[in-house]
């Protein structure tokens, strides 16, 4: 059994694929001065790129974990989320308000997808 | 490869099944005025329903993530958890104290199960 | 379909295996008086043991979630992490700063691996 690992950083691979699944690491926005909605849009665009690296796409998500630093702004994140995904493709999702995501990051998203 | 998605909400499907796994989204209690034990019982009853939707049940859990807002009340949650699961069916589990789960939610649970 | 469960505690099995995957529960250090780097080293040694129980090892990780109580000390955790894993074996990873991990725990790690 092999694991295909893509896009190496000093501490992780952004995406691992094995046994038909693609595991994407926690993704934050590049510009953490943006408000939560804009950060979410940046994250989702990055995730599109990571999924493409594994030959899959946003229609194949099976689960998502979303960590936010301020749950009172959840609606902004949800708006970017639902603009990104057709209703029939929404995965199982958990949303959790956490203490700190580093720098000015307001949201971090982790997803798992099928490969094909 | 197909993903079967069940119980759509505006932002997620409560349960996705694919390749023999069932992924359940983050679940909180309906009555968030209850103490942590009572909230946990409500969550576990909801998860029973979601798992049934995918033709599986609580004996088939492979992993669980439990987010709580007050770790000092963890024993209450654990009591509801161990009342729900026979010892031989306890899955791998992580418990994390987080800043905020929205409204009065004191606990949120995410599980993954085998389908059959 | 069977699930093999290993190392039972009162609230979980430390490791579940099913369909070629090994799911390891959230792991904290035994000595929570250590600084974040030392706690991380203890956790990774414990994870080595859990993975061995399932006939797999640290080269087969597909994803990791790392919860820390003080993100300003993340570099200490990262140093232990990258000392433990060869660059080519780094999995997809999420790191999240949370409110509380219980006792003096500064870091908790959850991993999923392929079995073989």
C-alpha cells in the first residue's frame, strides 16, 4: 500500500492520498488581514488547488472541520462556504470556536475527499 | 465512486457515506440549557439517528472527536458516553477543551463509523 | 466487516483498525510538567507504541491533528515533530490553538495511518 504525498512544507504535506481518499492539511488564508469571509474565500481557493493536485475536486468532499476564532462571525464564513459548494455536494462538517490559529488567522479548514 | 449524502442542512449533510465509511458532522444538543451530561445524552441520541440513516450503528464507531467548553465537567460527558457504549465498542477518541461552540452548547461530538 | 480495537481505557480504545486504516485516539504526555517540546517527544513515543500495536509505524501516517494550548510555543512542538518524521513521510497536518487540554497538558496529537 502506498501513500502519495503532495506539496511538501517544512512540517507537512498539504495533501496525502491513499486507498481512494485525499487528506488535506489545515489551511489558513495567505492574507490574514482580511475579514473572516475573505479569509474563507482564500482558503477555499487554496483547497481547490490542493484537491486538483490529487486529481479530485470540491464535489467529492466527505468531511470538513472548520476552526474559527470568533463564532460570532460564523455567518461570514458560512456565506463563503455555501457560495463555494452546490447544496448537493455539502459534506459532513464540524465548526468549532478555538482560542488561537496563529497570526491574524480567523479561520482554518481541514477537508477529506474521495479521489475519484 | 459515489458518495451518499444524507440529511441536508443549509451548510452540510449530517452524514456522508463512501467506501464503507460513514462520516457524521459535528453534532450539538437541541436543548443547550441542559448541563453537560444532558447535552451529551441528546447528542448521542441524535447520532444514533444519523448512523441509522446510513444503515450502521454505535457499535461500529472507529473514531470520535469531542469538543467541550469546560473540561472540568468532562466526567459528566464521560458518564453519558460510557453509558451509551459497551466497553468493547469504545472507539479511538480525542477530547479537547475549546473556546466556544455557539449558543449555550457545552459539547460537540464528531464520529466516523464503518457502514456495515 | 470487523474493527480491531486495541489498548482499552475506561473511555476509549487507543487504536482502532479497519479497512486498512489505523485510527489513534488523542494522545497527551505522561509527564505534563515538561515543556511543550518534551511533552511532544513523549506523545510521539507513545504513538509509536500504539501504531506498533496495529502493525504499522510512523512512516505510514496520512493525517494528524495537533492541539496546543499556547501557539507561541509551536516551534518547540514542530522541532520534536520534524525530528520524529523524515521529510518524505510528513502527513497532512492541522495545528490549532485551544483553550484547555486538561491538567498541565500543553499538546495533544491525533493521527491516522495506513496499516501496511
